[in-house]
C-alpha cells in the first residue's frame, strides 16, 4: 500500500496549531480556571475533588506523552497506548461535564466545557497515528505492537491510580497520628500535613475530607488538632469551610 502524501507546510502548521491549542493550552487554561471538577464546586464540593491527584496526574502523563510523540515520534507503540488512555480520560470528562456545559452556554462560558472533547479528539488522532506508525515499522502480525500499546494504556491508567493511592495512604497515616491520644505523636501528625501544604494553597478543596473529619470528631482535643492541620494546609478555618459545605 502506498504511503499517504506528506502534508504541505501550511497544512502541517495548521495541525500543529490545533495540537498545541487543544492538546496543551486550553486544557491548562481550564485547569487554572476550574470552578467545578477538581476544585471550586461553584461554592460547594467539586465533582471529582477526592480524585484530584489522579486527575492532575492523568493530565500530566497525557501531555508528556503527546509532547514526546510530537517531538520524536517514538516509541510509537507505547505512546499509542498512553495517548489512547489520555483520549479516553478527556472524552469521559467531557461527558461528565456535558450537562453543566449546556447550562453554561446560557452565560457564554459553557463553551470551555467542550474543551475535553476537542482535547480527546487530538489525543485520539495521535494515538491512531502512533499505532499506524508502529504497525508499519513492525512485521505483519507482530504481537509486539499490541503488547507495547497495552503497556502504554496500563501506564496511562495505572500511574494516576498509583499517585492517588499513595496520596490517600499518606493522608490516612497523618490523620491517624493527629487523632492519637499521645500529644507528641499528634503534633507530629499535624506537622506531617505541612508537607502537603503546596496542594492546599493551590486548591483547599483537596482537603474537604479533613473538614468532614473535623465535623464528625467528638473529642475536643482531636477536633482542635484537625482544625489546626487544615489551617496549616490551606490557611483557612475549618469551621468556615464546613459552613460552606453544609450551606
């Protein structure tokens, strides 16, 4: 089969602009302005707040894979799997947001909600191109291409899940120390939360679960330590945040 003709410089530049806009720039803008998905929640709890670490990791992995593919075009089979995983993540996010997107169109900001579909299209296009390049560079029927693509897909899914699990495990460990009857251990637990302070400054919504722990705790001493841990993480008052969540 004859190879498809090479795109003209103008067409190649146009596609590169599409890739940079919808593969990198607009997703970054949406994450920065996110009022609903991983933080903000339009004044309440974000839709996927408990999974924010997994979400941000998935975005980072996808963008890194797309950058490597655009710059080097290899390893094609592995990147085909990673890019396919990124496409699935973006399209799933777009479907989740679709009702809010349609409502947002009434106030002229909902168009940003279509960004995941466009991003998913960019990733799917390059996943297909990487798959085709890998197949053309291997022998007919070679099992290596689907095997490496499966590894890439596992990376796209597994890394975000692993990052979330490690984060949740650290948080459970620090919380158990904060709630300890031993004052020294409890203070160490509060200090342990300070390592997560950069995340709290980016988005206090990451730690709404700590506010809910604060609400459920019946012991005044442990309740105060949970409030102090939340303050060190976010710079905010746990009682005030609780009032917002329960409004």
